[in-house]
């Protein structure tokens, strides 16, 4: 959390940036890019989970949980939670 002095200083900096370069705000106000899902890599991570558990014991179980979570992340990334309406320009 920023202190009141830090917040005030931050607002001064951003105001100065916007005054010097009005396009600064619009250039940095872009939606996140859509990354393609990686289903093959996600599948390989999921298939490695039983091997990780069998070879690694408790550590392998932890690695398998992390690999499974990252596999889900790779499978779902780049897909918006819900379609967004087009932004006016």
C-alpha cells in the first residue's frame, strides 16, 4: 500500500507524463493479447504426472500438482472468460 505522499507523487508523475505525451495513456490502455492455448504441451504435462508420482514420491506428487496446474493454465490461456463487446475508437 502506498502512503499518501507516495500516492501524491505517483499522481504527479502520471499527470506529467500525460501532459507531455497525450498518446501515452492510449498506447498503454490496450487489452491483453490473446495467447494461443497449448494443448499438446498441456497433454504432455498431464501424462507426466503418474510418472512424477511413481518416481518422486512426495516430491513427485508436488511436482505433479504443479505440472497439472500449469497444464490447465496452458490449456485455458488466451481464452477470455466471456466475450467482450468491441471497444469504440
